[in-house]
DNA sequence: CGGGTATGCGTTATTATGACGCAAAGTATA
DNA sequence: TATACTTTGCGTCATAATAACGCATACCCG
C-alpha cells in the first residue's frame, strides 16, 4: 500500500526555491561534491514505512536528500532537509554511513536530468561532478509527519518497507544499510519514542520491534524484557473499542529513555 | 612512553610527492572539501597505542590523514593512506563518522601552514576551503607496522593512548569517537585478530579487552566467555621464560572469526 | 629450596532467557 | 442472551548465562 498525500507548498522559509535556480546556482551555494540522503522511517498500521520522493524527469523514486550549504553544519543540513520533507523537528536523526564508491555516480543520468530542465551545462557543472553522500536515518511519528515534495520531486509518499521499488542510483543500498544499522541499534539502545504516538499498547511496541527485526517475538518474554529496561510507564488507561480484552496504554518515561540512549541498555561486557 | 622509529622513505609508488607540490596541485588531484583521518590502533606491551604524526610547521601531533583522489573509492583512499603510514594492507579498517561541523575548520591555521611553506594562496585555494573529514579506525599488528612520516609531517610515532597530547584541530575528538566506536564494537563483534601477534596468551587478549573497555575483567569469567564464542584454538604450545606457570598459547580460528565478524556474536534480540 | 606470582580448572549463587499455561475481558455471532 | 473467539495480563518452569570466588599447580628468582 502506498499512501499518497496532497502536496503542500512548503517553500516558505526554505533556502531552496526551484529546480532551475538550484541547478544554476548550486555551485555557489553548496559544499562541493557532497550530498545527504535520508531514510525517514515511520510506523503506521503496524508496518514500518519509509518516505520516498518521485524524482522529476526520471520516473524513479528516491530517498529524500539534498545538499549542505557552505556555511552550514552537516547535522544542521540533515535536520533542515528532514524538516523540509516532513515538517518535523527535534526528532531522532543520526548519520550512519558515507557512501563514496566511484560506481555510485552516474554522470550520464544526471546529465539527462539537466537536459530535461533545459539547462546548459559544461563538464565542470557542479551537478555533474562526483558526489559523496552521507546517509542519515530518522525515526518520526507517522501521524505528525506531513510529506511534502521538494523542488526536485513531483510526489512524496510513505512506502511500506516490503514494497519499496527499485530506487534511483544506489538508494536501495543506502536504505538497506539504514535498516541494518537500525536493527543493530536495537540491541543496545531503546527505540520507539519517535515512532509511536504518545500513548501506545505493548503489542504495538512489540510490532515495531518485530517489524524492524523481521521476525516474531514471544509476547510474554517481550513484556518482561522491555519492563526490565525501566523506560516505560504503564498508565491507568486502557485502549477500548477493540474486539477483545482492552489492553493497558503505556508511555515512555522520557528522562529514563534518554539516559538509556546515552548509556546503552545492557552492553555485553 | 613514546616509541620513536627512524623515518623510512616510503614515497616509492605513492601518489604524494612533496608538500609543496601537493599544496599547489591538490585542487586538480583531490575530491574537494573532503579528507580522511585515521585512528590507527596497535597493541604492545599490554597497552593500546595509536599512531600519530607530528605536522610540519605546527608543532602539533595529529592523526594520519589525507585526501581522496578524484577517481578513487573512499575505501580505497583510506586503505592507501593506511598503507602509506604503516606499510600494512588487508587489515581491519572501518569508517565510523563524518565530522562536519563548521567549527572544525580553522582557516587561519591552514593559511599559516601555507605561508610557512612559502606558498602564495588566494582565498579560493583548495587547501583553505572548508573540509569534511571522514574518520576511519584501523586495528593493526604493532609488530608488523612500520611508522613512516609523510610529506606533511616530520615525525611519526606510536603513542600510548593515555598519554596522547592535545592534537591538531579537532583530532582529539575524532580519536575519542573512534575509541567509543571500538568499545561499542566489542559488544557485538570479535576483536583482536589484527591487534595481536599470531600466537598469544589468554591474558594478553584479556589485557586488550581491558584496555579498550577501560576496566578490569575477571580472568576466569573472561576465559569462559571468549571460549564460548568459538573463535579461538588453544595450541599445545606454552609461552615459557616467564616467572610463573607457563600459559598456553592461542590463535584465532580464522574462518570462525570471520564468520563472527559477519554474523555478530550474540545480539540481544 | 621456599617465596612470589600467574595459570588452569573448578564451584556456587544469582540472574536472564526461552517456551509455554491459563483465566479474564472484551466483541462478534448465533 | 448465550457462546465462540481473540487478545490480554500474569504466571510457571527448565535451562543458560553471568558474577564472584577457591585452590592446587608450575615456573622463576633469590
């Protein structure tokens, strides 16, 4: 299932104006030969979703990405891109790998994109150079994120992770590596705060874990383990309207959660 | 303790010739605004060591680093730099973080370096631009690594990790982050193959772990745990000449070791 | 030849983990 | 209204992993 949202005009205080302008002036604005791509994960209907853009003139879907301004921290640039695409700030956002193979560049592909925008470009044009791309992954609250296409894309949508198509360039590899990192992270850090609504059931949290790990977990053992982390608070509230025994609602104990983020959960040594 | 080695002329088949040449032609040769810095770890006398360079005209020590050629994979560039500094190939070498704060750059500092080399440089000179640096860490066999200064340095030496001085630019932070990553890696991957000689005692391996973790471990529990990983083979040989009961020698079971590298040790979930 | 020291091989108590049982509380259906 | 069905909440039990520690041994050294 692909959820399509109505495009919103998000170019209020953005640096980026329109594609033609960017392609012309990018050389002055951006740090050369460097881009950022984000795997933005959300969780909805017990499925892990990833936000993808449909890139103009290519017919391909891709990870949201962009460039870093010459006077901008890498971290700030990634946060700016995330906000531009989802409207969200202060969410979990972490770099995971710099992709720097020669093979990841495809000059012919990019040249064609310029041509379709009717842009004259010499071989030295900034957009035709080799790019290193830094992968970031973000975990966001699906309900609060409002996908918006950017200047380079004609569509923006949440995709079910199992249905992601062949992406532009090496973006499938980037997405795979993001997932792999996320899975590893699960073993030594808490997760969920930015992916679930404020109140949630234990089963929903378990579903999140199962989705990331790609396998089923025992419900009762999961409860015991999560509780041992001491990052959850069970509320006196239950979710009702369900066709069975109403489950308790939980919320994260934010101070404890953030401490666990810093200190790790239960490192082996 | 600082171990100083006699400089060897390692500029045989290197790309890099001399400092002046590099600073002049770097703009043509290298990917712009991007560098690589390596935290090269070795283990000797039951101490974790890191290889540092003394940078010409600055009086400062720094992590070995360099630039990536325009037609070179990032991974290849890192391996090239490592080989140039230690002579070693095919060792454990892994990127861990891209440092991209604006604050990490110090144009005045670099301008002074150029001035001391009597190089005329306009504000657009490639060396004076903002640089992102990708951190790599390497684990090498101390005995086989032969430190060699490069075109940019006047000395090259192993430093005890606890005695590392204030380094150039943000290199202390890079080194700290490398250690932190190494520590984390210890919890889900085997370590030691590239840091210890072929045959070693269990106590030596334990010392390595203790050094990285920064705390003492119980000798008997350590043995049991390491054995459970199934990556060691005990030899019928003992180390003698020691003033106590001669300990067995071990070696890594390479196939099992490499499988553990790929699959992880015993992930929590 | 005895002191000093690190080694090899244990034990024990406690905690963590995996697999599973079962009554309760709701809705859906008959 | 009664029954089926599902998921929940809480629990058990056997086994594995972990932490803390005991002790005789084998070597060098003086």
